[in-house]
């Protein structure tokens, strides 16, 4: 083994020597490695005595706190775009729903355009805030900006968990204030016309959307095992794979129960290798003749709206708003509506509050009733 070249000259003070060349100083510290228990030594050549003393003080403090070894153990810095690929494939695809993973991929394209060639350690909170300011200047909606920020925050949070970063530079960035999104819903006459004018394979699908408030994806995945017809009762629909990953239960109305009881269960016929024929019941409530589930019903829904004479812009998700709006207008309290919709936060349900004017007016009228009673007692006294 080759011997290290001597660089220390005359000693100036404990831990500091003149450099053997006569220019500058050699500072040195000795410490115990907290992992191996062995003694270790670190040297640095510095051109000024005061800086050599400062270096020794700082490195001694790092050694006492165990920071020297931790810094040595840190992995090499990686680019944002490399972390983005790892996050998508190792976290988003595995841990999130397919639809969320697809949205993450779209957002990652935008984030890579801005941060892609930066090392993670170079990204600051100011960089993130500048990115949001630029997106706002481009006319992006607050909701879009917030979804991109959430994706970025989650990604950098995983970078901390995986040891690529010490802290999340986006952690302190606040979301944009969002206005409640506008929505429309079908009136009672339009509901009946829509179902009547729908294609045969969509009638039951649209009926359940309107009278249960289930999301399109939840209806796509609905299975017969989730439809419980209790004897003497209307029954319960169990929604298992929800947006919030919770299971919720929706009581059937008469319309829903009758619709499902009339809806045929598809029997699939399959031929075996030896020519034998087997028949099995398709588990999905809504499926095509080959047993595959519905994936796209937008064209059929649009056609039904046109034939029903609904000229306003109505999205399929507005059928969920239709369910909640009519419940609210008929006096159902908002907390019950929230439970039926699967809202974790009552703020999401408060968008329907204006549809219950009689209920709200009655709450305000309570104050007048109390004042009137007080006035009558005063007059009687």
C-alpha cells in the first residue's frame, strides 16, 4: 500500500499545522465512527488560519452529532425526471387506483418540463412557488394547479422516505383557493324522459346512477354479490371499490329494487378443450354479451340526452348531482346526503345547501318565534 504524501509542517496549535509547502494550513480532526466504533481522521488544506479554526469547530460539532457518517451514507443525487419514473412505476402504479395512476402520468409530463433536469437537492420552495405563479399566469384553474401541486408534494415526500432528500422543499407551499365547482342536474320530467329515451342496455345503468348517486366507475364494477335483496326489505347495495377506498352502503328505493329485479343476469357459455360446454353466471351487473364490463358509455348517454330534448350541457357526473340535489330539495339533511354520497368532508356536500331554501328559512324563523314569545310575555307582565 502506498504511503500518503506528507503535507503537515510545523505545528501551529492543537489540530492545525503549517502546510509543508509553506503556503496555507492543514486542519485535522480525530473522531470515533458511531457505526464501527473505530477511530477516524479527517484533514483539510485551507489558506487562512481563521478559516482552518472555523473548519475544525464545525467538523468537530458534526462529528459529535454523528453527522459526518450520515452525510457519507447519503446516496448520490438523482435527477427529478429519474425520481418521476421511479415514483410512477414503484409507487403510483402499485399503490393507487388505475385512474389516479393515469392522471399522475399526465401531471408528471408537465412537472418534468419544469424540474426534469434539476437534481432533487437543487429544488427549493421558491422554485415550486415560481412554478405555480407561472401556471397561474398561463390561465390555469386553481383546481388544476392544486392537483399538480399535490402530485409534486407526494412525489417529493416519497423522495424523503426513500432517502434521496432530507426534507420536502414543497412541504410549505400552500394550495390555491378553489371556488366550489358549478354543476347542473336533471329536473323530474327530464329524469323520466332520459331513461325512456335511452338505449335498452343503458336504461338500468342510468336508473341506478340517478337513484343511487353511484359514480360511473362504481357502476362499471358493480357485481351481483353486492346487490342484497333482503326478504321483507328493499335491500342494500354495497359499494366496495370507492374513490376514498371505503366501503359504503346504499339502501335501495322501490325504483332501484324493481329495476335490478327485472335486469337479466347474463349467462356465459364456454366451450372446453374436449368439446364440453359450461355455463356460468357473469358476476358483473352491467356487461356486454362476451361478459366484458362497460368501459365507455358517453356516446350512448349523449344520444339519450338529445332524444330526451335536454339541450343543456349535462355530464354523466351530473346524474350524481341529480341524486343529491333532489334529496336536498325534498328535505333530507345534508349529513345524510353526505353519507349516501360517500363524502368524508361535509364541505363537499354543502354545495347543495342552497337547494333547501324552506329548510334554511325555517331555521332563521326560529329566531323570530323566540322574539315573538318574549314580546308576548312582556305584554302579559
